[in-house]
């Protein structure tokens, strides 16, 4: 039995108890410098990441599939030594100069990079979640990723003789995940596209969940099919409204594109990036102060826009 499976057998199932805490305590308890950290995709754990930065966590090995902005904030502040990823860029905002400076010029310091496809990165977490040491895939066979990533192995399929790539399992020490709703025990409901967030939670040794709202367990049970991450995987639950800004959180607020475009303009130079971090990450003492700076009127407008075009709930006749 693998080391991870032994660990799962002994310690993995978290009890159905109240896990509600505050963000500062959750980060200080579960995240340490030098750890192997997984970042959830849809939806970005912005509040948790910023709190981790304020607490001085560094020397991280980050793993994510596709990300916009949070990985670059950590990298630009010199908190990352290695990145395992599929995609990191500005998305619709355009060029991510923080990322480019890091990989092309070693600013603020060189980092080790390990690239995968989106599909195969999710397979790494899936392998880790079920205790397998690797996962076979056809993904990347026609790409140069295999050439530049020695951890991707190629072998002949023993059944067909055709080539197949093998990717190693990934078991982060801790995952930061943002969801729409959770109950105090940690039953998490994700609405809309959630990418590989579910397998990341299952593969990780510890899971910190921030959510838009904490709801009673009875409410969770009304629509149990939405419970993508059950309580036994979760260590801490924190209610953090707008905790995924400036990115979207489906059914709660849309992508704040104007703020994103402005942000990437500030990141054009390393000095501009550091000034932006002083203003929005290191300056605010907590997420509420970040929201104060963004402006509650702006955030409320985003919420109204989202609810105008998207609402969830049961269909009633």
C-alpha cells in the first residue's frame, strides 16, 4: 500500500464537526513555508492566497492546472521556488508580465517550472486521490512537453503496443479552494464549471475552503447533487464574501474585467507590480480592508449584475 493510501486510511477522513474558523487562523494552522500547495481554479481562492502572503509564507512548490493572476502574485513576490502547471497567463486581460519576467529573466528570482497539459494535470490529482503512483494518458504524446519534462514517461501499452505517457500522482500538502456555499462541517457546493477542484480536494492532505456563504446543513441536503466536496476532505471553513475577486464566482458575481485590465497594466514593470501589491495585498490587514479599497458599491454592483442574468435554485411549479 502506498504511503498516501496508508495516510488516507489512518487520517484522511475528517470528522463531521463544526470547522468554521477565521482566515488568519486557518492559514497559520495549515500552511507552512516550504509546503507543496495546490490552488483551486474555478473559483480563485484570492482571499486565502493574500492572507498567506501577509503571513510571510514562502519557498513554495505550487501546483495548479490553469490559473490567472494568483500564481503570478506569489511568484512576483518571490514566494515560489517551483511551479507545476498547465497554463498561467492573463487570459482575456492579455500579457502577464510578472510571469514573463520570472521565467525569462529570473525576476525576482529564478523558479523551476514543470509543464503539463490541462488534462494531464487533472489526471495527476486524480491518481493522487485514489492512491495510484501515476496515471496513463495519450495527452502530450504529440507535443514537446515530454522532451522538456523528464517526469513524463513514455512506455508501450502492454495490451496494444501503442505508446502511452505516464504522469506522476500529485498529493499537495494543502489546497486552497473557494466555493459558493458550504455548511459548517465542510460540505461544499460548487455551482457552474469547477474544473478539477473536486479531485484537487480529494488528493490533498489538508483543504482550506473559503466560501461566499455558510449555510445550514439542511440547506445543503435540499440539493445534495451540488455537494462536490464532502466534509470528510475539509479541514477549515471560512465565510469570505467576494473571496474570489477579481475573478468570477458564478451566480454571485462576474469577472471584474475593468479591474483586471487595470491590474495587468500596473504589472507592466516590476516596480509597478510591487506598488500594486503594497496597495492591494500587503497594505490591507485582511480581506475586508481589501474589499473596502475595491469599494463595496462596486462589489454590490457586480453581485446585482450576476443575479440579473444568472440565478440558481429549484424549479417550482
